[in-house]
């Protein structure tokens, strides 16, 4: 029988011993239940049981992080924390992302023996690479289609997110194209709304893109939000491709990893993968997922470009967490499978230095809404300021020094540098 195994690493908090917690997790997620049953023989457990591979004790806490945990008789008031590695036989569920999720992220989050649980990493055998082809385009394909090399792919988001009519949207697209932007995307809030059906938006946007390209010689990459029910995804993708579009966007938490993998089966353009709703999976430090683990599944399922939040953003996430996410996306899986990290949220030219330091590469997509659109001298100057910020970062020149002879960057600092 196949001896390949999946290893999951958990950050655990428990009022019991870490050993007891590990045993409960391993049993619940493989052959066991709350009590012994006749069919759970030693030979069956040997073939199908999850195994405790490693336990690393960490600090203790004097209070439970999550409600609903029970305590042992004579509890000493301590809640023990540690990293617990558990491996699962691949033949229990096969190289299937949906069924893998049931094993490594199923009922164990509800166990009363745990007062905190977070999946922090996954090690997946080669069988998953054989089943899932991963990103078709990734970093190299995105660069090829945008024609951008030697610097980040830079762009913006349609704002206002909701409410623009077709003529207003077309004017915005043409203005952004004339400004020289590399990339633009729909907001996650706007997919196939009754007031602006996707079919109408695709037609209007592509007309504007083609008109602009005739003037500038450059065709902007535009990510159309095709998120919808499973039976809509292929039709929505076809609308974009047949109109000459060069990118689609999917909200992975809305369609699920299986939905993303489904789109990847027929996709002819890069899949821009938005992680909206991610906060409910990760904001509590002792619950949910670390993005380091989740992004591996997104890449397997076909994410070419993957949102990672931004440094000093408008959201709660720490810069350390964003840095881990960026590095995770560009760390190859199976000798490939790299996705382009998409850095966004309250970004402007002044974030180039920190982002470059965090990534250690220019292989990122850097999106700025207000940081480009609200530049005092207009969107073209906002885009130019972003490029100048990255030039300074790569050359190792201080932002203010580089801005002395560059009006676009100087004006950006005057506006955004004050917060």
C-alpha cells in the first residue's frame, strides 16, 4: 500500500498535556472517535491512523484563547501551547484538495480538548503535483503578457468599487491606459451585478482597452471578476477570452479551492486570485490558518497571481505576516508552482522600499488605488511616482533623496508621506 503521507503542522493550545492533545487530534481526524469501536483494530490503525511526528513545547498561558474548551479534573490553570506535527496516510483521501481539507482542517477545530488551534504549514507529497497542474502562467506568464520586466507589475483597482456606468468605466479605463499602467482589475465587490452585468462590462471595458491600445501601442492587463456559482464560471471565463481579455479574477474564498481548480482546467488567461474573507480564517492568532499553509493549496489549484495584503496597510495584519506571505508565494513548490504575490491596500510609492526589502525581489504585483488615482497631478503622475519609488528602492537610494529631482515622487511624498 502507498506509504506517502501528508504532514500538517499545528499551533495548539490546550488545558491538557500537549501529548494528550496530539493524540486526540490524530484519532479524531483518522480512525478514532470519542470511544473505542469494534472495527478499530490494531491493523486498521496501522494502515490508516494519523501519526504524531513531533511536539515542540512553547510558552504557557493563564487563560483560554477560545471559548468552549473543557478542562481536566484538578486543572492547574495552565494552558499549554506548542507546535504539533501530525502525518496522515495519503491513501486515506488521495490527492484531492477538498478531501485533504476534511482531514487536516475538519472537525479538529471543534474539539473541546483544544482552547486554540491554527494550521501553520503543510507538506504535500508529489501525488498532488501529478493531480493538480498548478499555475499555468505565474510570474513568467504575467510578465510575458504585460511586457513588464525588471520591475514590479504595477496597477490599480476600479474605484468607486460599485456604481460606475459603462461610459464612466470606459473613460476610467482609457485614462489608466493612457497613463501607462500595466494592470487594472475589477473590485471584488463587483462581479456580475444586475446593474452592470458581466457581459456588458466585458464588452465596454474591452472596447476601451482596444481604443487605448491603438493609441499607446500597449494593451493593459485587465482582471475581470468572474466569481459566481460553479455553473457560471466557464461561461464567464469564455465571455472574457472571446472578447480578447487577458486575465480573469476569482475570489477563492467564495468559490472554494475546488472552484479555483475547476477554472484552472479550462483557463486560457492568468487567474488573479483574490483572498477577500481571509480575515475570518486568520485574524485570531490561535484559530484558523496561517497563509503559509493556505497559499500552497491556492497554488496547487491554479492561482497565477495571489493577494497577500500590503505593508503598512489599512488592515490589521502585521508587516511580519505580510512578509511571510510574500516569501511563501515566491518559494517554489515541486520545482515550480510560483505565484506572483499581489501587494495591495493603502499602497503608494513610499511603500516600495519596505516591499522590496520584504520580498527580496521585484517579482511582485504592486497595486495602488488612491496611491495612483488620487495623486495631486493625476493618475499618470501617480503611476510614474510608483515606478520612481521602486527605482529608488532597487538602487538603494533614500526616497526623499531620489525625489529631489523627480516631481511626481516628491508630490506623492507631500501627500501620502504625511499619512
